[in-house]
C-alpha cells in the first residue's frame, strides 16, 4: 500500500519508509527521514552575549561558528547536549547567574 503525505515538517515523516523532498516540481532529496536529516540538517545555537567576538575566541578550533554582530554568535552543534554543555561552560561570558 502506498500513502502520500505532504508536510512542511520532516519530523512528521519520521515513520515513513521513503521520503522525497520536492522543490519546484523536482525531487531534490530522497531517503528515510533520518537519512535526510543527517545529510542536510544541522543544529545551531544562537547566543546573545555582551561580547560575541570574545566568546567565539574561547571555542575550540574545530567548532564551526560565526559572529553575526557585536552581541550575537551562531554556533553549529552536534546535539542539544553539546549546546547545553557550551552554555554551561561559558556562563561567565554569557552573564548567566
């Protein structure tokens, strides 16, 4: 049996065996929902702090980050656990009490 489901949210397709992402009538990605997430999705953490450049300089060299402006830093993280760990490690720079 084939069931066609359309959604804007990939999480709603988690139980499907095969997912196709269509853009302007063209299939641009296919696979299971997990495969597509691993291939194309990334977690990102946006931190607002007094000095984004200073915070960026304290991150490990292999961490992908971008200073958006004086107070905003965008960091790609592998997981929510890593994001929470970063926030915990840099509490003093983030002014978290």
